[in-house]
C-alpha cells in the first residue's frame, strides 16, 4: 500500500477505508502522520501560528493513553482526583449541587447541551472545553504531562481489557458490578425509530481502580435505562451524590468505533456538515457514530446521559480522540477545512436559530477560560492553542 504521507495533500481522496482492522489501523496511523506533518509545517512557516505565539519549542503533544508509562498515567489520574477535591467556583444559585472544580465542568455541559450537540459549534466547543479542562489540571493541580486520548479502535475487540478501563491502578477505573438480565437500551431521537443497544457487562457501581470512591454530584438529566426507559432529576443541577456506574459494552465499539469506521468517517466525508453529522450519528440512519459509540460503550451513569457525560472521567479521553479525528480531517485539506463551519446554534435547529459563524462566541461559564470567538479555536496551533496529536 502506498504510504499516504508520500502523497500530495490533495490525493488522499483516492484512498478508501479498508474493511480489514489491521489495514485500517495502518491507514489511520498514516493519516495522523500526514496531519502531524501539515501541522508542524504550518507552525514553522505559516502565519496563523504567529497569532498565538505557537512554535515547535512550545508545541504540546497529545498521546494515546496506551503509550503513557505507569508513572505518567498516575500523574494524570492524580491531577483529576485533585480537581475533584478543589471547591467549586460556580455560584450556588446557578448549580446548587456543584461541590468541586470538577463539577464546574459537568455543570457547564449540562447547561449547554442543547446548544453544543448537532450544532455548528459541536466540534470547536468541545475542543475548547477539553483544552480548558487541561489548563485547570495544569494550573490548579500542577499537572505537567501530556494530554491523553482514548484510541477506540484498539479496544474494539475487548473493552474490558482496555488500559483505560481494566480497573487497574493505572486505569480510569473499570466496569460496574454485574447486574444480570438487563434489557436492551433504546435510544430515541425525535420521531425517528429507536436504536437498540446491548446493555453491557456491568450496570452497577464501579468496583475497582482510582475512581471507585468518586461521587457524581449532578444529574441525571436524560439517563437512558435498560428496557427503554429514561430518568431525570427535577433539576439536574441540584445535589445528588451517587457512585459512578458503568456497563462496558464491547459490542457498541464493534458496531461504531472500529478502525475501519474511523477511517471511513475521515475519508468518506468531504463536507464539514456530513463529517460532523456522521460523527454524531445521522438522525434516522440507525447509527450513533463514533461520538455516541464512545459514550454509550461506557454505559451506566453518566455514560448514557448526554448532558452529564463529563461526570465519567473517561469523557476527557474520549473527546480527545474526537478532537484528534477532526484534526486529522482538517489537515487533509487545510485550506478548505481549517475554518469550515456548518449548522445553527441549537440542537438539530430546534428551535430555529441563526447559523454558526466564525464570529460566534463560545462561553463555557464557570468551568474555566474566557469567552472566545469560533475563529480563534478552529486551529490547534492558533489562538490559545499550541498542540498536535501523535
């Protein structure tokens, strides 16, 4: 197979995603290498990087969790545990249940879910959100390591053996306690047919790993339950301490998050609208995309709650991979894709709202950071950003 990095940046379209896991894994590596080279070239020679002072010397690297040493994993884990102990900054009248700095991020996501999914801001909002989470870890909890991502395709054959979820001291904790005879999850979106998802291999409280004693304080807001039911608190921002639950579901990763599916998403969608909709799951298609697949494969509470999903500490690695996939896609045709935006400011444009533009302002509230225009968060090496993926 001809190496993608040897091709002109405009010839990638001649490639098609392989149905072979091994070949598609290699394709993804080559696409990432290509994106890395384009990004570093833009830093050394492009004008865009100069706006934020990004150079090769201060360029941060984001890496696959599997490449972290045990010490590096523990450093990241300890910084997250630290953030879960620091006091909340969100005013009590806005989120009375928020007790910690970590809760501030969950509260923001709950408050803004209807304007950050199936919208023109989806990709850039989450890029800024995880960046500011990283800054909180660094500034408030003295984290000095790289930002990690979860490479879904590597775990699609056996999620329970994933280094992210194996329950070891260097994981983000493992499965929930097994609950037998669970019925399927039925996802509903508007008037479209329900999507049936298997219930997974756990269901109860997480029993092992660094976060087994972690308490989720906010939600639920729209928690899907086995059997097709959904539960929500009267006010998901009130105090509701409970354990982190998971029900790891390899079958969901196999359906939506394999290497062939990831490469297909990148190569088969030339328009940003098609790309972001396929990533999230086109309504009525029966798919929840790599975005939904990653969340629902975690199962439990809050993995099956789109509003409260940052309450699961694996959220940040999952969205690291979401951002990585977007970054690769952008760099395959940087001139056309760097600032490509499509969509409005509300969930599936309901209620109808203006189109998102480069002047649209993102504000993540009391989580962290300052309000920022979309135009300043479209590149990973401009505006406040200076990072690249390996």
